[in-house]
C-alpha cells in the first residue's frame, strides 16, 4: 500500500503554484493538509474541463498513482468534493462529475417549497422570459461579479409559475464574456434548470452561492407580474453564484411569494 510522502506532483499534474495568468483562485496553500492539496488538483482538472459534467473520473487507485499518494488520501479529497455536490458517487459504477441536469441536483439552489407536498409533486416550473438584453455593468453589478464598471453583462428577467400561479420573479446579471451567444430565445427554449443550460452550452458550472434574504414590498411592475397587491410582503433573495475557485458568475435577485410556499433550508 502506498504511503504519503511529502507531496510532489508527477509529470502529468499541474503544479500547485500556477502562473498569474492561469486564473487560479482559492488554491490550497502549500502548508495545507495533503488531501486538501489533492482536492485542489482535482478541482483544477474539473475547472479546466479534463472531466466534464456527467463523466466518470479516474478511480481512486488511478488518482493515487497519478498524484503519488495513498488511496486513503485520495478518498478523503473525493469525499469532500462529493459532500460539496461537485462529484457524485454511484455504487458499483464509480465517481462522476456532478451535473445540474440530475434530479437530485436540480433543486439544490431553489429553496422555495410548497406548503403541502413537495417540489416534485407540483411539477416543473413554467418559466417565462420577460426580457433579456446586453448592457453595461453598473458599479453595483460590477462589484458583485468582480468586473469593471461598464463591462458587458447580460441582464434577464424571468417569471416562474408553479401550477400556473406566478410565484418567483427573478432579475439576473451574467458576465458578457462567458455567456456570449445567450439570447432571450435560447432562454425561452430551455425548459430545464437554467444552471443546466449554463453548464451544457457555456461550460460554466455553478458550484456554490451566497444569499441575502429580507422581506420587501413590490413596486407596481413587480406586483403586476406576480399578480399581487403592492402591499403584499414578499421574500427578497439576492444570490451571487460562483463557479470553481470562487469566481462569481451570476448575480440574481428574486422576489418570492410565500402565501402558498415557504423558504426551507437544512442546517447541519
């Protein structure tokens, strides 16, 4: 059985300290535990597209040989990536790159639940794109997406209906470069989760998000789209979603009706 000597990357692995132009963020420092360094190298391969969403990654045995460490060290790194929903273990089949198209992952970032039944019981959401246009990033949007003021962003507004009832109104902003070619027609034609579209057609996988939640009142246009009165309190959820290595890829502001739904979060 292999033992863990001080880590040195083999010839086919990228070094832990890349050049400034490599776009590497959030790397494991050299003094981090060995399994964290292996985790960082696996993340680097995921970011660079060596293993794409839905594809199987090499076995723990093969990864251990590649990185010259024990299988136990690789297993610990893979366990953390699986716990973070970046990898999916399938008994007897191997470990796969997680994808937003999978049923168990589709609702990972949607915390709004019906008061009776489940998300699955009320069927898929009906998604209506209200508008979609290119514009220059405001200072606020640029700050959230780590851009410069005036950089190109895609701004979209869409309405989600559950069982025919308008329930969520979302405004979102995406950096223009990674989403070149995304149009209102393409958004309207896609009937699955938006993050699955980003992943499949633009190579952008959202891996985590930060949210701010508060109660607000809608303006007249928001109230009209959600079919509520302007005096109706709504749940405002502001989210910044990140791809690998904490690169921000989306700013999303949603208004949620909570007369028949509630926001649910599991804490552990």
